[in-house]
């Protein structure tokens, strides 16, 4: 056992690129969630900067540096939950729900939702319009248009 461990360590030390690529390949299945969470953080940051400019608030380096810590915290949390999912929870969760990596996906959804709420708050402060209300109005108008088109099509038949 010691010899095998020694061989493994020697191989990994002599080929660091192999070790890094092996670790990165383990995290490939969660890559899209990491990208989505990162994009949500960036979009929230941009809307926050936009809000600060429009409301004449001072943009400080301290506020901007919190973006880095938020990005690291969110991304490492997703990676941690992914490892928990793979090594512990996935088999238990699949017994009840047929969705692989469900807890990681729920965490990603939660983190993105937090950022979307923040984006909505920033937008509301600048434009005095709630994005959720606008979305509901747009969907109800689309439904009305669909109903009107259906009525016109029925009359033309």
C-alpha cells in the first residue's frame, strides 16, 4: 500500500498538469452551474454600478472588492455541494427523485435567485419599475394577443 501511494505521489509530482486536468475533469458536470452563478453575480454588479451612477452614490473599492469575495464564496459553495452530492447525497436523492445532482442544482437556483432579486432591486431604484410586475403584464398581454389571434382565425374559417 505504501509503495502504491509513493508511486502515485511521484507520478503526480512529475506531472502536475496531469493532476490539475484530473481535478478539473471531476468538476466538468457542474461547469454550467458555475458559469450561470458567475454571470448572475456579474450582472448584479453591473446593475449595482448603474444604480450608483444614476442615484449619485459613491462607488468605493471596498464595495467592488466584495464582488470578488462573493464570487469566491458562491463558486466554492457550489463546488462543495457538488462534492457532497457526488460522494454522499446523490444516491439518497435519486432514491426519491430521479434527478442527478439535485442538491447542487437547487443550490445553484437559490444563488441565482438571490442575485435576480438584487438585480430587480437595483432596476426598481433607478427606473421605478418592478421587473416582476412588468413580466406579469407582458405575459398577460401575450395571452390576450394569442386569444385575439385565435378569434380572428376562427372567424376566417
